[in-house]
């Protein structure tokens, strides 16, 4: 803790510390794998805004407490209750969360995220938009939203739609997770640092610039299985229709393709259709900001749908793992219902602060295309 900083209780959901040139944020809900709630989002936004103006801060670091991971995503039980009650707390949570994602993407100082262990959903939004994204041999990175009747958000459709070939489509529709080599290959991370070197990396960030510290600690990540499977992945997922994607996967001689078909078939048909449409649209959008607006619309419409509450119930609340999707079959998904997810909701569109607050929003970032 820097001199003069207030003492934080050990149970504070975000720990805030300054040492040397480094300002360190630690997500601190280890029993929930640091799942993100609204208070945490507000705290992170406030502190990042302050540090952007603090000349003593040269590098910002994000880590997670505990041994299980950086962040398992948003607090979906709260979203479940909100959906059942017809509330609007989740809408404001997403407004603030997506604004935070954009702040991180355009942060004026080096932002380092250590994506050790589990990094899912909202954890991607806190890390994969940063300037330096570090994974380890323990990393498990993914966007599991279609498993709960939801669609990838927090800028996930921007990242996955710009992954090499159709690898991002595969990851989104299967709701899968990847390790370090694949995360780097498809543009969700940049650097592999063995877990036993993390203390050394953190200490170096206090003394030297972020790139030098990370380059010194980094190692080769190994080969990417996703890139090795590009031929069957690209052939199957290049279709713009979920049913055709499934037909191609089932007809493939590759066992992994048929396994993917079985996995996809268990997901919410509506969520699958909206996710594919979101990915295709994100490829044509100009920047992350526009994509976050699109994702906000889809999220709010999902909150009012049957499948989001049902998916969370089945996976997290009752844990029976038998969601009853409505409709239950892809053939019954109404195209007009899918199109409605992309219209401005009654709650209005995403608010991203006053004009000029994010002047660099359209600035391009590396997306992993260089691996294609």
C-alpha cells in the first residue's frame, strides 16, 4: 500500500495498491472465482479514471486473488433474480461494465492483465482488451454464454469475429474454453508466462516498463490446436446459418467436428442464432464501441427472454443441467425474433459517457489476425 493510502479491509471486493511505478488492482472474491458485481465495476472505473491522471502511476496491473482464476465472469445469479423479477439492475450493470471495457481498451497507460486460471465472460472484458494480456499454463479462457441462453458480450463478439478464420465462431457457438497457446493464437492474449514466474514479473513491473518486464518473463506458448484445425473449422463455420453449420460438422470425417456438433446442439437455439448474427455483424462494425452498443442491445433483450433465466437456473441455481429452451429446436427459431435483439431496447441504448470521453474508441488494436 502506498504511503498515506487508506487501509482496506481484507474482504474488500477489489484491493487497491500502489508500489513504485506500479498501480495494482486485485479482484478479491476468491470463493466466487472473483465473479464481477456492480460495486466492483464502479470501483474499477473510479480507480482507473483517477490513475489515468496520476503522474506517479506508470503501469496498471490486474490480477485475481485465490488459486482458481482471474475472474469467472459476471454475477449471473443476480442477473437471474433480476430476470425473474422483471427488474432493470442488470441493464445498469451492463451499461457500466461495457463502459469499463472500453476504458480498458483505450487506457492511456500500460494496462497488464494476468489471466491466470479461469477467465470467463466478464473476466474477458477486464483483461482481453488490455494492452498486455498474460496467460499461463493454468489459463482457461472462454466465453460460455450460449450455455446459459445468453450471447457473448463485454466486447467478446468483437474479439472473436476478428480471430483467424472461423476459430472465434467455433469458440462462441460451443461455449468452449482454451488454454494459453490457443488464447494467444486467436487474439485473446499476447504473452505466455509460466505461473512460477508471476511473482518475478509483478516485482519487475514495480521497477521497469511493462514491455521489458513481460518480455523478460515470457516463454514460448507451444502449438495451437485451434490453428491446427483451421481446415475443418473454417469449412464448417463459414456458413451463415446454424443448421447448415451443424450439417457440415456432422458430415466431417474429423471426430472433433462431430463432438462440436453435439456440444452446439445442447445450447439455446435462440442464443446460437443471435450469437452467429452478432459475430457476422461485428466483422462489419467499425470499432469496439459500436460492437459494445450492439452487445448491449442483445443483452437487454436476452434479459427479457425465457432462455436466459432458464439457462442460469439449469446451470447455476438448480444445477440439473437440463435446460428447457423455448423454442427447443433451431428450425423453430423465428428470424424476426432474432432481428429484434439488434433493435434499441425500451431502456435506451448504451451510454458511454459525454462526447469525447473516449476519443480513441475507433483506434484499432491487434486482434490475432496476424496469426491467420
